[in-house]
C-alpha cells in the first residue's frame, strides 16, 4: 500500500546534488515550503560545489555529498544520517547516482517525478510521483514538489546570502564603474556544446563599451579551456573594456559581482540562473538547449533563441517533433547565434531595465 503524503511535515528532506543553475531554480520551492510550514526542519542533501554557492541559506540544514567520493562517500553520508528519519523525501535529482544515494536514507514517503519526467528509472526509487506537467520549465518542475504537498503560495523568492567577504572580493575586481558580467563558458562536459564564439563575445563587449560605457567582467572556472577562451576574448577587445576574472573568484564572489552588475550574459550555465536569483537582468544564449525549458525564468523574453533553427538544421525536425528536453548535441549549434541578435537583445534589456527603474522612482515619489 502506497504511503500517504504528510499533512504537517516536521522534517523534510530535499535530495538535489547538482548543478549550480538547478539549485538556484530550486530555492523558490524551499521558500514556499518554509512559508507553508515555518517550524518544519528542512535538510538539503547537496553537492559540494553547489553548497559553496548556497551556504548560509536561511532555515536550511545542508548535508554535503562530494560526488568524487563515490560509494564510500555515500556510506559516510548514510552513517551521518543513520539516526535521522524524514517525514518526506523530495527526490529532485533525475540521475542513478542520486537514486542510489537515496536508498540509504530513512523516510516515511519518497516523492519523485512522474514517469514522463523521470530519467534513469527514477520512478522505481520513489513511492509517490508528481502529477504530469508537460513542457514545464525547470523551476516549475521543482515547484511541483511543493504543490504535491498542498502548498498553494508559489511566490518566487530567493534571498540568497552574500557575505561581506564576497562583496569585498567583487569590489576589488570590478572597481567603481558600472559593468556587465559575461560568463562565456558552460561546464566542461563531454558533448556539452553550449559555448558561443570568442568573436561574438568580443563584438558584444565592444558595443557595451562604446554605446553605454560599460566594462565587461569575464567570469568562469579555472579550467584550461575557460582561461584560454577568456584570454582570446580579451585579446580582441579594446584596452580597459574588459576585466578578465576567469579562474580568479569564489562562487560567492561571482554571486556578489552578479548582484551589482547592470546585466549578465551567458549560455545555459550556472551564472545566468544566479543572475535570475539575484534579480539582475539576464540575457541567456540558447541554441543547444530549449530556452522555454531552461532560460533564466524571470528573463525568458530576453533570451536569444536559436534553438528552433538548431533543431531544424541538425536534427532535421521541428521543435514540435522533438521531446521537451531534447538537446542539440552538435558542436556548431551555438554558432547559429549572431552577434547582431545578442546586441539587439542587450539594447532591449538595458532599455527595459532603465524604464523599469524610472517607473519605480516615480512610484516611490
């Protein structure tokens, strides 16, 4: 007999290890759960890097799993939680590794995705599945976990903590002048193909510098590829128009940079969703992934969308003929994005931001 969902949970477990963008999209669900049950404990089992971004999130107890530790790390985590039993486990990671990790956790009921959204047979590891939600954005898919428990207040709030040390770190990098944040690279993964062209970024940086007097701060990890791309972009730009901070920041430092930026430009990677979480205007670059599913949620209208063209060009189908989460895994897909399209979107985004700010000032008066 399937166990029933708790009406008044005292201890909620969230299992979502990765990735940076996804954990940012999950935070509004946490806030919705907290509003519904302010006295409930929430324990979030999370990846090591993702924890470094969200550390200090109010009202949340984090249990960190380092994926590099494999089975040994799982056993250590199980021992750590051996005396803990959850009223409900929200299994939000569609990966066999997370499902294996879930086996050693004690919970009265385990909630996972419906069969259509579950990957790696995740529905085998849960007792209660979400209602179907075709064509849902990633953020909405997470919010479905709150809805299934009866939460109706789905307001989107984040309140990500940014410590003073991170703000000082960002200040040293950016200086006093207004700036954009550009995170040119996505995660270095096999057949990821989310990176745009060096020349394209250089054209956008030139436009921002000449038209608006905005410097561009380049952010990213310390991999050899990211550093190389950052150096190539910088070499094509006017002196003074670029601050190359790739490999030189903490994740909290990047969050602080994003918080004070005029806008953020990036492909489908963590910082574009960090911008969304901080309320910073976000211009996402999409061709290999569907922006209707994965663009920064509050800024979907400002995403550059070459995905339909990529599907036609490399999959020889229309968007309606492919699955909702279909990736275009072709190394040239992102090259369908034209610099003029990004520049036009940036102009629109900055104009929208200016008009919104002006309206806010008038309202305050």
